[in-house]
């Protein structure tokens, strides 16, 4: 399989030249092939989220390159980065980052609003995903009325609605119990079977010990990618 | 196109999420627009009424002054004016004011010889004899009479006389005929004890409108104790009075407008942590800065346009259907306080456009600018929330 994402000498410094300057990433070299599942392990503050942000085109590196399907995206203008985030990526955030006052259905549709997809097509896609994630009967409920597990599934549904190539999940099991973690793993396995490329940042052994699921495992510490395990 | 509609759809559902907050803004905004638009509508309508009145008015009205006050003018002066080149008809007019202390109503009583062409009738006829009268709508309503009914008036000798209502006025301009009672001229002279050979004033018709000012000067020279008043002079006086009054009102309401602007600015600049988080989420899942600004534009437009239209409609109803009950006493003046009259709808679209511009544009700007400040930052902050 061809390499889908590759970073070289990637550095990220927050609040540069300010008293609270923070070096989040140092010379990170990361790569993943299409259809693989990679896991970033490491303690809190090690730089996992920073790396996911850069790979997911949510922030720009201070230096270094990020090649996405053989194109350097590190210096692209904001609107192209937004297009990439919309068309190529699906994000599952640690805190879900759902709009609590909106219905489950409206939350799922959010990534599709700034596209030329018609309302009818949007709704049919959302219905299909809700059916797959067994949320169809609750679609008009507000997010704040849902349980943690249901919110997690809504976040997954929102990440999948734009049919992305790459799914980025940041600590996806941080707020889930064991049963819900199992459920998430089943969903991730299904996505892998469907050819999706998945990058997961976690320090939950229940995920990074899934040898059947994980193709590559990275360990992060103090902004460095210290160890690469190819499983 | 689909993208714009999708974002509009989301903007509307977004507004519904914060019902109370947005409703409060709409209420304040609507009241501000309604108040200012009421003043503008009322002023414009009164000005337009004045123009209608003057359309039917003579080119020059010649009054006589005695000791600086209006006095009766000799009808013989009419002949002297008529001989001036450029002058058409000169009509002596006989009229006066009548106050009914029971109803507390002011009327204008006017004497006519033939049927006046400049006063269209609603129904019936002009007074054909000394026992008949023709009434304005306001008077008919104040006394609850119609054609064929009788109206009692008390003359200068304090004797009551019964008049049969022969006609009612149609009202292109209600201001013109609303408080008017027409009687036969001879009857009016008897009513007010006016001497023969004298009139209240002289109505002068001029062939060339550009000559009006020159002829007024000539009349003043020929009749030094007269006071010729040109039509444009009256119009200018009306304009000044209404502009002055509306200026006072608008100055008072400017504080309301300023309060509204502060509220809008506060609302807009004080973009909440929740809103910042939402913008971050939208950017993270693929919205670009323009999409976020379009969303905020739709939100701002929906609120400001709704409030502006509601305000304008409320002002229209207030002024033209409910007689501008809250503002009329200040803007109209004593003579038209009673009998009641309805203003003829007249709107200056330019003024309305300026009002829209001064309220909608700043509000949208107040909504977009802080959202833009948030939207141009990298969305990765949302990953860390």
C-alpha cells in the first residue's frame, strides 16, 4: 500500500518568543500507509494531540514537512487546509466536541453544510450512518440528553458523514467504560475493513494492545517520537 | 448555491438554539426601530398632508394687519389686486374658528357661494341654502351625524341654530377637510356677525408660478397694511415646524438608539466561550473562515432584518391605524388634537432605507467582526478543550 501520510523533521513550538514558549514536537518523523491503523501512545502532555493537529491540518508546523498523498500541505493557505479537513479527514475528539443544544441529527450533518451536497443527499447519508450505528430512533434528541456512549457514537457518525479517507481519534476511550470501549473497537475494526486509514492517540491499553487492529505503534515522550514498532 | 442554503439552514437552527437571548435582542431592536420609524412616518405623513393641503390652497393669501394682528380685509382691495398683470382670479374668503365647549372641539367654519372645485365630496351636496351645511369626517364622527341629520351650532349672538347635513367630505387629505364645516356665505356672515364688504382674507390665483414672489411684493407695495403669504412660504413653515419637532423627538430617541448600539456591541464583542468553542468545532470539521463568516452573516441578517421589519410594521400600524397615539400630541400641535383624524399613509423610502442602513449594517458588523477574530485562529485549540 502506498504511504498516505509522512512527516519529516516536524517541529511545533507554541507561543514562540514569549515567556510561556512551549516546544510540543521536536523533529518528528511519522508515516502511515493507506488502510493502516496507527496508534500513538504516551502520557498526557507528550505531544500526541499536537501531532494529530498537524497531521489533521488544524495547525501549521513551526518547521518541517507534512506530506499527504505526496503533497506537502504544511504551507498551504487556510482555505485549502479547511478543504482537506472536510474532504479527507474525520475527527473523533477526546471531549466529543458536539454541539449540545443541537439534535443528534443536526450534529452529524455539520461537516456537510459547507459543501455543495443537497439537503436531500445530506439527510439520506445521515440516516444511513445512524442506522449503522444504531442511533436511528434517537435522531431528533438533543445531544445533551444522550449518554456518554451515545455521544461517542454521534461523534463517530459525524466523523464518517463526509466519507473520509483518514480518521483521527484523540483519546477516544477517555470517557468510556469497558463495554463501550469494546463497542468502539468493533466499529474501528469495521472501518479498517472498509479501507479507512486510522490514527489513534491513546494511553488506554485496551486499544493499543489490540494486535489485530493496530498496524503501527508509536510512543511519544516530551515531543519526541521515541520508538516505532511495526507489528 | 447549495452550500449557501445549507449554511443558511444551519444559521436559522442555530438561532433557535438560543431562543431567549435572541428574542431579547429582537424585542429591544424592534422597539428601537419602531420608535424611530414612528417619528419618521408621522413627520413624513404630516408633511405630505401639508403638501396636499397646499395643493388646494391659493397661490397667495392676502390678509390685512391691524396693529400687527389679523383683521378683516375690505373686499374692494380685491379689485386693485385683480388689475395687476399676471393675476388671475381673486376670491374674497369668509371663514372663522368655532369652539364647542361641550365637546371641546375646534372647527373651521367657511362660507361658500358656489360649489368649490378644490374640495371633493364623499357624498351629498354643498350647502344650497342657509339651513344646510357640509361637514368634514372628523366632525361627523365627533357628533355622530350623517347626511340628512341635523347639527346644532351656537352663533355669535349665543342662539342655537339647526343645520341639515347636506354632504360629507371625501378625504384625500384629511387634514384639509377633517375639521371643516361649510355654510352659505351669507349665513356665515350672519353667524359670525361679519360686516358686508369685508372678508377674512383674499385668495389670489397667479398665472405664472415663478411670479408669485414678485406679485406678493407688488401687493405689499400697493396695500401697505396687507400681509401676502405665498404657498411656498406656508409649505416652508410647515416643513420647519415638522422638522423641528421631529428633530426634538429624534434627539430624545437617539439615546435609545445609542443604548441599542451599546447592547449590540456588547453582545457582539463579548463573544462567549461557548460560541468560540463552536466556531473552533466548525473549523476543525472542515468549515473555512468564509463559511463561518457566512454563517454569522446569516444569523445577523436574520435577527436584524426580522427586527427591522417588525419595527417598521409596528410603526406603520401605530401611526396610520392607531393615529400615532404615543407621538401625535408632540408632533401635531394643538389645533389638530381633536377632532381625531387618520393620517394618510406617506412613507419616504429614502428615510426608511437610511434607518435600515443605520441599524442592520452595524448589527451585522458587530456580529461578524468578533466571529472573524475567532475564526482566523487555528482550530487546533478545540482539540485541547
